[in-house]
C-alpha cells in the first residue's frame, strides 16, 4: 500500500518512484521502471524501525531505496529520494546485532513524516552508509533534470548552460511568454531533456520544464492568437504555460510537433540525471591468474670487463723459488699470495664456473683429455685462498 493513496489513474509515463513512499507494495511496483537502474544491493540488512529482527535485502537505485524481507517479499519498503529530508548515522538497538551503528533516514511524504532505521548485519562493512549517502548527494545535485524551475541561473551570455549528457536539438526565437497581459518576448531552447524559455531582455526571467514533468502539450486559441500550451504534472505544481510562436501558424505547428515528439521519446527512454558508479570490485583470483610459460631461449652472459681466461686455472708444473710474495687484496679484504700476471681475484670469481671445466662429453673432472689439468686448476684455485 502507499503512504498516500493516489487520486486517479496514473499516466503511463508518470514517475512516482522518487516522489513517494510505499509500504508493502505489489511486487510489480518493486521492478525497475524505464530509466531506473540498480546501483548497489546489500543482502543482509535489518529494518530496525518497523521489522526489528527481520533480515532483508536493501537495493539502492538511482531513484529510490528498496528494502525487501527475506521471509516474506510482500513485506517491503519503497523510499523515493525526493521524500528524504536528511540522513545520519547513530546507534540503534537491533535484535540481530544488539547495540550498533545504524542508518537513520528522516522523510516527509504529504503531511506525514516517517523515520526509517536500517542496520547492516555484515560486520565491519560500511557499504550501507557510504553508498546511500553518495547516491543521495548525486540525486540532490541533479534536480534540473527532473524539477520545473522558474527564474533560475541557467543562462550565461545568452546561452543555456547544458547539463551532463544534455544536447541542444533546436533553438527558436520569437517566442512570447503569455504569463502577463502584455507578454514577454524570448526564445525556446529545445534539448533532449527539457524545454527552456528565456526572455531576451532579462536572462533571469526564464522557465526550465523537464519532459518528465510535462503532462500534455496542445495548441489552442488565446486572446493573443493561437498559442502553444504546456501543462505540467500536479507534482510539478500543475502549471499551465502559454506561448505564442511568431511569425505564423506554420512555425507554431513545427514547434508543437518537435516538442511533442521529444516528449514521447523521453517517456520511452528517460534521463533522470543520477550518474553514479560504485568502485570496481576486484576480480576473482582465477580470472586474473596468468599461466606460467617457460621461455625457450638460451641466456648467454658476456662481461667485457672480466674476460674468461682458462689459463688462470692451470697449476704451475714446478714452483721454483718457493712461495710468492704475500700481498693485501682490495677486492677480498684479505692478505693472499700474489697471483700470476694480470690475473685478479675478481676475475677468478667471475669466471669460476664448474661447467667450464667439464669434459666435452659431460663427464666430471679428470675424465678424458684435459681432465688432469682441470683437477689441477681446482687445486690452484683453492691454494690462492689458503692461510699463510
């Protein structure tokens, strides 16, 4: 049922979803209408105010909040954003979670005020608070898409300031606003979202009529001649606005057909202006795992500063004159026996590769030609670092 019963049949394009509060609605009324889309859904939320202890789902759309009980889908709430006065976060007593932080929503619909309290049953999850607050802020800052505005700051340097996603379809000069006895000369700016009239002599004398709030469009005679008459919905004040289109009837008919056609298109695919996207959720580990691939390449390391010198590993056949002079090696930080020629300990470490001294058939040291020399090279390498 609705918090306030409607007083007549609803027009097919009538948008009540953001303007009303409905309790225990028909499941069909919970479906998304054209132009409405789901922003987020929280699966475990308690209606602490009216159904304390009852677990349900909270759905956040671009027009309203929906709460649906898990036990009985017939127990539900539909809260239009236009009815929200303010929201805050404070402690509440929940049957399912005890004393905990909850979302308080104060609303007004008709002559009645309603308070709703929602408690998230997911521990340490701020989504109930952050998403709801952010979407309500986006709704509040986009009212020009949905509300009729008189004398607003929408004209700058003679041009309409366009809304995001709005585009100008046509501009028509020579349009008289018949709201006063003598009329005021101005022009139409027809967009994909609204019809705007602005006076030529005063930019702040204007009216912005979203197609969402237009009830019907007609042409009929007036004391100023044939006029274009735009009637707005009761929710928009029930205005009847008359405009005379110069210079002739043909121009009036062209304006009527264009505005009427755009109104029908908008009713089919409405633009409500609440542009909001939740943060991208991380993908599952299976979706982002990349299969390991072994590259079929051979890595060859070259070092020009430390050339490979196999002769440095060969043992001296006869060590004449005893041991060589002992000297301090800067690279090792130790005192060692002097090396032959230009060989340094840094070169020895760089080229110390066991594979370089294996036999041609892969056998170990000592097998095949050169095996004895290889063993001697290993012994020499060890003697370099022997204690004195």
